[in-house]
């Protein structure tokens, strides 16, 4: 059985991070990656101290079973996932997310949401399809960049990082995004809130976040029930 966990955090510089997973044990990797990546960015005079979040909260769903492996993402599942993320991503600068959240197969759940939310950078983990399934030889990250906006000079780039599931890889991903955003800002590649107003909205509160993940889990539970019913032998 799995649970979906959503974590919303504000970094020392005010940047908004979020973490979405069906592996709650990975939460510590996310926190530790941030603490190291930001230890020299938190405004303290002691570089030996690890950074802390300005504020944060975590919500989780009830337990559920992953959807069985299929060749492609069912349309209903993709739609429910996209709706969930759209409800969670308001005001978020960087989203860490399970590559195949909610399903057993190594399927790219985030492709659609990355296109819809160009002002947010994405770090996807548990992505054996990209980095391989052997942790001893996996790269720390495989990074891509795509223009954020179709209008203008297209100098602002959206990070899409496929990441090994460990704290050091998460740390390196955060470093890459923060540095690239600074470089983009120097050449006029600012975030366009006029084109992507969602990123200027307040982050969702705990109640709204819990509702969003619960709706997705309810859909997965219902679909799992439908699958089990269809797979059950018929009485003669």
C-alpha cells in the first residue's frame, strides 16, 4: 500500500518549493538536499550551519494500491493527475515529483503538466526509464531545458531534471535551478506572471492541498476497484 505525500515549503530566499510523492520515505532526501544546497544562501554568517525552511507543511492521503502496469497512462488517470497538480502548483517555483506517481509502470506522468506550467521548474525522481534502474551506475541527474514562453526573446528556460532518488542528487538539482534562474534574470529572462498568472498566486493551504491529493487517490481507488471487478472470475 502507498500514500501520497505533498510538502509545501518556503526557502530562505523566499523561493517556493513543493514535493509530491507516493514514497513518503523520500521526504527526508528532499529536506536534506535543500538544507545543503541552501546552507550558503540563507543569509546566516555561519556557513557550517545547514539551512532551514522559512515555513513548511506536509499533508498525506490515506493508503491506496498503485494502478497496475499498462503500456500507456489511462486518459482518466492523466486527467486526474493534471487536475491535482494544477490545484497544488499555485505560487510554486520548483516542484519535485515522482516520475510515475500513482502507477506501477515507469510512465511519464508529468509531461503534460510541465507543458502547462512553464513558469515552474521540475525535478522528477524514481525515473528508471531515464536514468536506469541500477542505483550503482545511475547518473545524479539528466537535465533538459525548454523555452518557458512562446513570445519574447525566449531567453528564459524551464529546467526539467530527471534525478537519482537521493539527497545529494536533489541538492545538485536545486543548485542547478537556482544558478540558472539567476543567469536568466541577468539577460532579461524573468518569470512572466502576465503569461502564467498561477505562479503569482498564493500557495495553497493545507486544507486545499489535502483535498487535491484525496480526490486523486479516490479516483485511483475507484479505478482499481473497477479493474478488480473486471478481473474477477464470473460465477457460473
